[in-house]
C-alpha cells in the first residue's frame, strides 16, 4: 500500500468516530434546547414530545447517523478483507482481528491501522496479488 493510500485510509478510519462524536454533540445541544423550552410549554407533555420528535428526526442528525453507519460498515468490510489477505504467523490472529472488528468496532479500526497497516511491507502480504499499488 502506498503512502498516500495509507494517509487516505487513516483519515477514513477516523471518520466513524468523528461522525459519532458529532451525533452526540448535536443530540446534547438538542436536549439543552428542549430543556430551555420546557418552562415555556407550561408543562404540556404533548408540545414537548412533538418538539422532541421533530428534532430527533431532523435532517442533520439523521444524516450524521447514516454517514456514521455507512463508514463503519465499509471499514469493517475493508479491514476484514485486509486481514484475510495478510500473511500472519497464525490463523488464530486473523480470527482474533475479525472478531474484534465485528464485536468492538471503531476503536479497533484505529488500533489495527496503527499496528498492521502503517508498518505494512510488501513481504507481509500474500504474493501473487499484483503490484503493491493495485493490491488494496
């Protein structure tokens, strides 16, 4: 994998975490606004729920969640394929990485990127897959 490809992959690897943090911040700001709205609604739960539901299903929050899910699933598929192609000393290590990708997710993508992708050399990959630039 070339250095520019590793840089792009590194940026993409951090995207699910970035989108998740943005969702959390957006949601917290929405809750803050709703708390400030509560005294003005005269404790009418119907007004509060209508406002809450209209903000939860608003465009920015839904878009951030969709982007987070798409990048998360895309990275999971990419890294599972990447680990399957790597020459590792034991098959147990491959299984361990795949299980970590499936059950833990975003943090493991970052750890795997710095442990396996950054120091990756041509000798670490399966031979016969073409040139280094075309492999991934």
